[in-house]
C-alpha cells in the first residue's frame, strides 16, 4: 500500500477518534510533529514539509496512544499502529 493511501486511512481513523489532524510549518527542533491536547481536544500536529512517509510515522505514533480496536483499518494500517503501540509500551 502506498504511503499516501495509508496516510489517508490513518487520517480517517483519527477523525473517528475525535483527533484533529493538522499540517503546519514546524521548527526543525520540534521534529516531524506529534500529539497534544488543546482546550481538551486531541490534536496531531504534523510538519507540512514532512514527506508522506514521515507524516505517516508521526500520525501512527500519535494514534498508537488510543484504543483503535473499533476503527476500520486495513492490515497494514493496523500493523503500523500496533508497532508503535508496542514500542511505546516498552
């Protein structure tokens, strides 16, 4: 599956989890982005200059913090989120 298609799938999953995804120009010292809470709502803020693969990794890492078991995800998307969830737990 192409990174762009996988990214779109993760963006849809984020929306179903009430996580707003935005692409903004971030400073290089911040990295490619991540998850934060703004006024009680979760947001995944990702550098708009990041490559599709970097965007995909940043969003998968953010979604790994949530219970995505009810989300409709393809096997590659599920594997990616699970990979970062396990990595985060260890």
